[in-house]
C-alpha cells in the first residue's frame, strides 16, 4: 500500500472508530463510510516482492483506537487477535514444511506481536473467559508467552510445528529471522 493511501486509511479509521469492525478488518472489508472508490482486481499487484511483505491484518490498527467498552467489543477484539494468531501459526507450520527459515521467522514475529497485544490487554485470559470468547485459555491457564528466546520458543506451542529433530541452531536461526522481521 502506498504511503498516502496508508495515511488516508489511518485517518479514516480514527474518524470512524465507532463504525469500525475488527472482524471486517481481518477479512479486508471496510465498514467505514466514505467516498473511496473500490480497488479493481486487475489493479492489485499479482506478485508481492520479498522487500515489501504484506503486513499482518492487526498491524493497520489506528494508533489511537479507543478501548472496547462492551463485552461484545471485547469479544470481537479478542477473537480477531486469536484469528491472527491462528493464521500466524498456520504460516509458521507451512514455512516449516517448506524449510523456509525466513518464513518461519516472519510468522513467529507476527504471532509474538499478537501474543504481546493479548498479554497487555488480558494477561491471564480472564477478560476472554468473562465475555465467552471461544479462543479463551482454559480456566487456570494464561495466554502463551511471546517466544523471543530459544527457551521460550522450545516451551511454546509453536515448537511442535518446527518438525522432529529441530536443533538449537535451527531454533536460533528462526529466532534471528523473527528478530529481523520485528
């Protein structure tokens, strides 16, 4: 997305925060009213270069978005983040199957960003459980911690997706790629 379009989108999101739907953002659907013309499919780029990877859906949230005020808003926000986490885990697993260390690092960085957000708004999962979010951690459990170290990655549920026989050097390479994608 060009810089001017990105700035325009952020401004529209700030102005229309009341009409903003987090789930719609994940699906790439605008719920804001405005006079923008929809993008035609033939104008979309067909091949994204490695130099400009597509940002994860939650990365385009406005910097000053208001905090959710109702249980439904909290539930939608937590479910949207959980959806992003599941997408990152799927990308991590797919990259592991292909032996793509950089892809695993990018997916790990994306998952860690979501886990950091979840940890900042609902560290023990109590909010998610109280609003009945299906993705809430079970009673007595917390959201997983972000994995920015070898020991944290080894303890993470994502470690099961690295494949059998993953060595410390392999995990270190994934973490290095994740830090570079930060």
